[in-house]
C-alpha cells in the first residue's frame, strides 16, 4: 500500500527536480550571458579608449608638428628675406660694385638678429668666398667650389631658396645646413651666391624649449629623408639618410597619412609620430612620442575597467546565486544601488567646478554643493526658487550690473554663451573671484527653456595677476631710482615717448611739457657744441644699417648747476621685413662720474710717462749701462750703453735669450 503513494510522489518530485534543474540551468545561462555582456561592454570600452588615445595622440602630435613647422618656416623665411634682398642688390644693383671689405661691413650689419644662422657669406661664380659677416678677409675654408650644394645652385637646379642637408663645417667643425640663393638673372647669367650656415644647435635648442611633454622628440628632416636636427640630440645621426623618413614624408605630402606608429630609425624606440612639411621649404618636422608613455593613461584605464568588470561580474554572480537562495537579498542590492548613487554625489561634490541648472519654466535653480561653496553659500538644499537664489548670492556691487547684462544678452539670443568673471561675497566677508559659464537651451521658436553651466574658482589667478601688476609698478619705481631714462622713437609718426626722469638727465626743464617729436626733442636738448655732430652721426649711421646699434657718449648742459654732464645713450633700431626702419628704442644713463675717473686715470698715466722719460734722460746722462736678467725664462736685457761697455752695440732686440748674448762675446 505504501509503494503506490511512494511511486506517485516520486513523479511530481522528479518533475519538480527537472524544473528546478532547468531553472538552475536557465539561471546559470542567464548569469553567463549577463557576465558575457558585461565583459563585451568592458572590452568595447577598452577598444574605444584605445582608439580615442590614438586619435588624441595623433591629433596632438599633428598639431605640434604643424605649429613647429610653421615656426621653423618663419625662422628660415627671415633668412630668405635678407638673402633675396641681398641677391637682388648684388646682381646689377647698388651693391654690385662694392669691394670685398665694404661687402663684409654690409653683411655684418645684415646678419644682426639672424640668430638662426652662423652668419652670411657671398661667393663668386667659382665658389670662392668674397666676404663673410664674421670676419675679413674670409678664410680659405669658407670656399665652397667643391661642394655639391654649390653646384646645384650654380647650375640652376634649385628654384628660389636652397636649403641643404646637415653637414659639418670646415671652418669651425660645427654642424650646419647650407642655405643659399643664386645671384644672377633669368637668362642663366650666374655671378655667385649669397648664403648662410643654418645653425642646427639653434633649432635643437628651440625644439627642446617647445617639447610638449616628456617622452616626446622633435626632428627636422630634409625631404630626401636626411636628418637635419633632432631633440633630444643624437649627434651621430645628423646628416644620415633614413628611408623610413622618406616614406613618411611621401605619405604626408600626398595627404594619405599624417601620423604613424613605428620603431624610431634613430634609437629604435617604439613611438607614435606625425610629420608636417615646412611651408615653402624642402624640410619637414616630425614630432614623435614614446608609445609606452602615450598609452600609459589608456593602460591604467583598461586595468581599471578590467578590475571593475571582474568585480561587477563577481557581484552579478553573487546576486544571481543569492536570488536562488534568498529573495530577501534584494534589499542588499538596493543598498548597493544607493551606495553607488552616494558615490556619484560625492564625485560631483568633490569636483573642482560647480554645476548649476536654471529651469526657466518652473523658476527653479539647481546648484551642486561645490557650486554653493564657490558662491559663498552654506550647505543647504540643491534646488531653490530663483528669487531665493538671487537673494542669497551676494555679487560685488561693481559686478552685478555687468552680470545681469551678460545674462540678459544671452537669454535674448544676442550672445552665443553666458560667460563672465565676477566677485561674490563669502561668509568671512571677503570677495572671491569666480568664472561663470552657461549655455541656454531653447524651443523651436527660440524661447529659453533652461540655462545650465559651471562655476570655476579663479581667485588664485586673479591674485597672481594683481601681484604681477604690483611687481610691474615696483619695477617702474626701481628704474626711476636707477636714474636711467628710457625713450622710444616711432619713425613713421616722428613721435617720441620718454620716461619722466629722462628730462632731468638731458637738461630739459622738469616743469615743462616733454617735446613729442624727434626734431623738437633734439632741438630742446642743450648739447655741448662739440658733441652734437657725433650724436647725429651715430643715429644716421645706425638707421642706414652701418652699425649694429646706437652707442654714443656726449655732454649736456645742466641748467641748475650750469655745468656740462656726460651722458651715455644706447639704442636699437627695429625694422620691417624689407629692412626699413620702423622705430628706435633705447636708454640714457649719466656717466659723469666715470668720465671724471677716466680723466684722473689719464692724467696719472701722463704723469707716469713723463716721470719715466725724466728717468731715462738721467740714465743716459750718467753714461751707465742697464741690464735685467729674467731667471725664470732665462732672458737677458742689455741697454745700448751696456752693450757698448761690454763689447759692442748690437742691432735689433735688446732683450734676448742669455745664450745668444754669450754666443756674441
């Protein structure tokens, strides 16, 4: 009797077991599927992060390459302007008949300010240096008749400015790249070249100063794939041809590819690289960054994502297992969700910027706790009515009108965004600077629905700007205390700006207006009659480009004491791209005390010479001979009378090695 119920009961139990097993299988499958989805999403995030890093790195490198290429072009263009001007004037121009010495003086003046070169040089049709800016006569090592780049320029193979690859100079052994222009006509007439030695060390220092971050290297490459300059410096690679550079530049020239990842041909380091051609010149700039350093943020993010994914998968497995064991654990999941919300709230509160959102329809303003802190409000509810909000926030009276105008303009659609810098009062009574940004959301008719934005703390920057302003005021006061007068002459308008203390230095009345034109200023200065010509000649020579700067000393009459005082004026002319003077700036310093010291020294030296002459006359009258034996160098001096007394007077030097005197006896 018991077997029948037994068998009957086992059927439903077996069915329940099967359903339970299928339920467990279903839950397990759902768990695996859920974890797989999470892993796939995490992998997708990692891949997207990697691609984002690649795009950002390539964009950053390409931007730096473009900027540095443009700056390099401007540096070479400055040399090109001077060379073009010189070549035109040397070919059947006003400089064609200059002798070599005069040409040297001209080159020296033209080379002033071209710090990217080691000087200018002019060669004749055989490549022999006629004149250089660094010395005259030029050394034989400056001749380039045997150089291939001279042959290319001579034969007209290069149109415009020639820029060569890295070479080691035969003059001083330094690395340089040749820059030159052909002197001749379109009919093939060739009379020589005007050239310069591009300073590779200048561009390497310049690239070192421009490095955006550690792990980045910048190379200047010729379009034929030859390395011209590099930072960090690898001197043994300069002037070498690298096929990889040539292929990279070919891709860049066609616009197919601007950034690649490859092992550097110079040091073998795996890098991301971007190339940009230097506009108008056969050069390119390659900016490369260590791939390991560039991918470090993504790698950390990927590790964090993997860790979070593993933790989330474990949590999901645990929650699903707890769902089978006990439905009461749902409350624990709710607690976990609440914790996540709190973490997000803490993250927003800990952000450096505050967030605000003004609903124009309901009149409610939301502000994060950080926003309330920056606005000087105590902790409180995050949502307030607009009237309560503006009543609580205390803007500086000088800023309130400007804030209201900027906000009204943006809400009315007259400005693309609401933005401004304002001061708000905090609980301690102090005003602090904030930067407020906002953007309005509108409906189809253009009516404002809401405006949201952020608040940034800029009080430290404003304090730094104020400190800088005070520092500049102290500098101006210090310049006045040093008794140095500064002046600027705008040549086009003939206007003269002078510092207040310059009037007293050059003998002008302090209680009268300062002359505003150069002619009036020079006419008002009471110059010594003997010095007015020297001052005018120094200014005219510098404006004509014959001297590197104005450097002249002269005397002016001091009205109160009636005496002449010495002044030392130095000035520098600034010119446009065509070499035309635009303005002259300089400083004037009183040097009367130094002049008095120099005069006293001159008189002392004159008295010493007269004393020595009297002593020499006394010795000659005494009919005595003098001798002096330098024991260290074994040199013996015998006066003419001493030579006659010993044996005979000897022609030539009276100071000889002692062995020569012994050989004469």
